[in-house]
């Protein structure tokens, strides 16, 4: 909402005209099924979401309105990381993977934990 413009007496049609004159356009994305925001340790998932794009001076802003659900992210350990820990420490792949999981994927910490540091 633009300060001083909204409020009583301003019709949506007039608001749209004023925004167009200022070079601002708003478009709703149709058919959005879900939006996922991923962080290092969690995902925020919006299932019942409305997404609009506001374009002003060539810049696009995305706005989401919906109900978020937080989920913990599963730790993914790449096989290459397991192989590196095995090569550096001489442990079995199972032990290397277990150490990486315990150290939240931190290679250096897993190697040190297994005694090769």
C-alpha cells in the first residue's frame, strides 16, 4: 500500500490508474501450488499461497500471502564427502558417513573427530 493514497474513498480502479501513472504494475501469478523457502536447517512451505509480482522502475518484488509450515531439513551427505573422510582417516564408509552426520556435514570436524587431524 502506498502511504497517503489508500484509505476511504479511493476505489481500486482509481488506485490502479495512479499506480500505472507512477510506473508500478501488479500481477498475480495464477496456479501457484506451493512456495518453499529453504534455509540451512529448515524449509518454510506455503501450500495455500497467493503470489503477486509488483514491478516498479524495472525492479520486481514478489509478495506471498498464505499460511507457512516449518519443516526441518534432512541432512544430505554427498558420497564424495564420505570418500574424502575415508581417504583421510582410513575408516569404513559407514563410519565416515556416521561421523559426518554427527558433525552436521562438517568435513574437517568429522576428520578430526575420527583422529586423523
